[in-house]
C-alpha cells in the first residue's frame, strides 16, 4: 500500500513537470540542502532553448515590483498540509447539496482546492479589501518555504479559533501601505488562476485606491492579452462632496480571462437589458414579449409580399409584408401574431425575450443596482444592517449572466456578506440553473460595539452562513407562492369560455407547462456544506518518516486524538481529485464504518482492526462496483503479515484499485 500525501500540491514541482513537457532536456537532478537528490531545472539549457528571447542580468526591462514580491511568489507556490474539517451541524442539507461555505484564510483554502478544483471553476468573483486605511489584510508569513509548510498551524489557538495577529489593519500611517496590500493580493490571485477553467473568467471589485496596482498584478498573473474589460459601476445615485469637490459615485469591476486571449463574455439577453418587453399575458404566457412590425418597405429578397390579412375582429389589412402568406399562417398557428388590444390592429409578430440573441454589455454600468439596494437586501433578511457597502444581488446576477452557464461552479474567496451565494441561488431559481457556489471567508471577528455583535454574530462567517440560510428559505417561499398563483390562473383558464378557443387552449397549456417548470425548482439547491480550515489531521510523525522506525509503522497512531473519521475522509478526498461536495454514503460492514464516495470511486475505512472479510466484501464485487481508491489507517492493518494478506486480496480481486494508508 502507498502512503497518502495528506498535503496540497507543490506547485514548484507542477511547474517543473510543465517545463519538462516542453523541454525535457532541461530536467536534471541535484542535491538539495537536506542532502537528498531532487529533480531540478538546468537553466543554462533552458536559456539555450530560448536563445535570443532571454534578458541578461542588468539589462533594462519593463517590470512591476515591490518589496516582498519574491516572497509572495514563493508563498503562492508552497504547499500546505492544513485541512478542511466538515461541520454538519452548521450546514444545510449536508448530504445532498453541491454548494460549499469554507471558513479560514483564503490563501490556504485556495491551495487545498488546487487538487480537486484545478481548472474547474468557470467564474471567480471577489470583493477584496480596498485598502482604504481601515481594511483588514492578511498578515502572511512570507518566510515560509516548502520544507517548513508542515508547521503552518500557529494561526489557531488550542480551541481552533483564529488568532487576531494573523490579520491587521493596513493604515496609511503604515510605511508599507501599498506593499502589504500587494503582498496580500498577489499570491491569492496567482493560486486562484490555477482553479479557473480554460474558458474561465475572474471579476474583481475595486476602487481608485488600488485599481492601478490591481490591474498591473492581473496583467502579470493572467496576462495582459487576457484583459477583457474594466467595467465602471455606478454604485450610488446620491451626489455628495467626498473630496476635492468631487462626488465619488463609481467603482470598478476588473475582468480577466484564464488563458484564452480570444475569450468573450456572453451577450446579455434582451429580457435582461431591455425595459420595452411586456409582461406575460393570457394570450402570450411564455415569458416577456414585445410586438415587432410585420410590414416592410421592401420585404425579404428586396421585394415583399402583398396580400390581405383579416384580423379576428373581421377588419382587413392589405400591406407589403415581410413574410409570404404561408409563413404568416404558421406564425398564427404558433400564437406569435398580435392584433392589438381590440383584435383589429395591423398584425405584428410576437417576439419573446427568451428567443432574442441579446447584445454585448457596455463597460459602463449605470443602471444595475447600488450599494443602497445591497443594504436594503440585508435589512429585509435580518431587520438590521451589518455591512456598510454590501454588493447588491443584481450586480452579481449581471456578472453571472455574462460569464456562466447553467451548471457552472462559481468561486468567491472574499465572500463577506455572501451576496454571491444569494445571487447564485436566485438566478438558479429564475432560469432553472444548477450553478454551484464555493464561498470562502476569514472568520474576522465583529467589533464588540457593532450591531452584528449585539445580534449574536461574533464573526463575519456567522453572518454569511445565516444570510444563505435565510435567502434560501425566502427564495423557496417565493417559488411556492408563485406556483400556487400560476396553478390558480391555469385552472381558471381551462374553464373560461372565449370566442377564440384556440388561443384559450394555448394559454392554458403554456401556463401549465410554465407551472411545471417552476415545480422543478422545488429541487433547487439552497443548501451548503460548511467546512472549516484547520491544522492537519495528522501528527508530526506522519510527515517525518525518517524519525520513525519500521517497527513503529503499525504501532504509532498518525491521527490526532480529536479528529473524526469524517475529518480524515475530507482530507483524502482532494488527493483523489474528488469535489468536496461529492455524495457520501456511510455503511456498516463487519461492525466497521465504511465510507463510499461518488458511488464506489473512493472507499475508505478508518476504524481499527479491519478484517479480511471486510476487505473482500468491498472488492469481491462486479467490475463496475470495484473501488478506484481504497484508504485506511495504519493502525487498521495490525502488522506486516496482515498487510501482506490484504495486498494478496487486492491483487486477486481488484488489482487496479489504488490502495493508500494514512
């Protein structure tokens, strides 16, 4: 059996592999500081391959740098052995939801997500600290290297609470005002890029304080060619004298693509961008609609089609029409012709907003939503305001419409007031989508004199989780209310007598179908799994095998005493490239707890005294049910002899199963 790694990817090693694919002759070996042989890059050979494209030492070049940048890069590449512990009691629908809410330092969390979410995130939105002088920024330790990542547990006290010295205010009196902010942002963006899919997009809210520096960072991390737009967002309507007799009404939303310089955003639907569409009616119930002329000056093919149309009221209209009479007849049969309120007007074609191809979005957003609306949304849910400038739901919905599909994964690693989660659930309810959110937030403590603290919320995460709970309930309540209203209308339409029975039948059928679509929304995912960043589940001895004798391997328990089997499962899932939202089934086999993740893809048992009968029951099954991975604890083996017996069972019944021990 192989030993599990129980730590995140070492991105330096990953980068070496990428260089090796392009220039295999540049891969070599050398002796590290610890005296061990390690893989390395021969830079002389790499320079030979790049020849005239390299820059010599001391030569002038364009670059953006600041004190601590090199350490920030190292910090982004260094692995972590921290883990994410599930918290069922704070979750909603833990067993079925695809959404995640993660508490902890977002840099460590992003590193952990690299294994199972690498290249899978369609959209990232973040609203980071603006560095206005009162924002909290993370006090990263840039002196940590690869070898010292194992000791990254000093961020928490004995009870698992984050120590306050690990984040601090970045005041303008601090001589490193911009430097500290850059050192905080750079490694997080660098790791976040790894999570984006090839067609992935990141949106970052920012104001004038750091907009210039943020764009320079993004040009470097994502590539200047992958810059999409710098959207100007009008965040407030009121005119106030903020400074120098200038009313600051706007902020920015910076947008970059992952790596495809030709990437473009989705066009906004006509339903979203136009106010000219009518609400559904009895005759046209399939969504917002508007009439468009059927008459033309020259018609199709430069000509036109002249004939007489008789309206339902009996009035005749002879015109030059855009369509031949046969096509017009088909439009009538489909219920796509409008004859005015009295049924005698010149006929017009009905165009539904959902059928429009839409149009590109402007880089100036002056009529989306404001911070004031964001505060109102918080007030409606809590009866109080806990945030000064929460982003409004409609701003996030617009961004989601620009950059996501109906099944996309959306990441927000400065989650704050959890507007992103709220917007994802709301948009899913509106378009029957299945978008999933991953929200990450540092459990920043609320001030003792704040309204949030007085209301019982000791940190921002508590507010964020409660908002998602309340927002989800409100969305479901609204769906149920709308369904009941639609059902009443549909029933009344089936009994209503009309001169035009065909129109009545179409309306009734359409409303019934519309009601069914909304009924499907009862399966809307408004749950979320809560995970909390913590130091590794493993004792130091696990990461220091050189200090452990072979006789101790099966006698020394590697797992910390306060950790549960479910904790262990969530630490090995990333190593198996399994999403943290994967379906988990717990079974009792031979008196032991056995976990089955995503069917039989991962099977794990972390109990002591595992028997051959248990192993056989898991692997002596049809090929389609054999596990791809099997994990167990070292104390579950009981010694070399038992290990040999287990290996023989796997070789006989399921040789392709990857066996790992922790």
